[in-house]
């Protein structure tokens, strides 16, 4: 039986690691975690925030997915959206999910990310 989600893998073009590190650590506030040496040789980078992990793997013929994306649950979504905007990331609000506040953004290579927080009360 499936017990939990371990990580989400996103693709990225060769040579984009520095831009990804800046975005995922400085903009999103995640921490880079070391890849096992055998996997590190392939390039890419891994990031974590609490139990959430995003792995960015290098893809030779990279094209960002237009619709596919991880949905990342956040707390204090208004402040988090402001953090992203202050650091130059686009924030696009979407009110189409009942019971949630959410917005979308894109990483420097075009991967779509969804950020959401349940509405309480």
C-alpha cells in the first residue's frame, strides 16, 4: 500500500543548476540536500522543506510541462506570495479551487508550481 509521497521529480535543462539553486533556496526558502554521488554525476539538484522534497533532474531535450505541476501546501499564503513577488517571481492567483487560496508561479526553467492553503473558518 502507498504510505506517503516521497518526492516529486521535475526536469530541467543542462547547465541550469545555479539558477535552480537560487530560485529554490533564495526565493522559495527550501534547503538544498545532497544527492547520492552516483546520482550527482548526472547533474541536477534536490531540495527540501520539512518533509517535502523536489528533485530537479537534467533532461537532454528539456521542455517544461505546460499543465503538470507539484501542488505545494503552504502556511501564510499571502505573505509567501509577497516573498516570491519581492524576489522577482511571478505570482498568478487562481480562485477556482473551493475551500483554498492558491497561486501559481514558474521556476527559472519554466516548471509550473502551485502553492495552496486551505481556507479555515
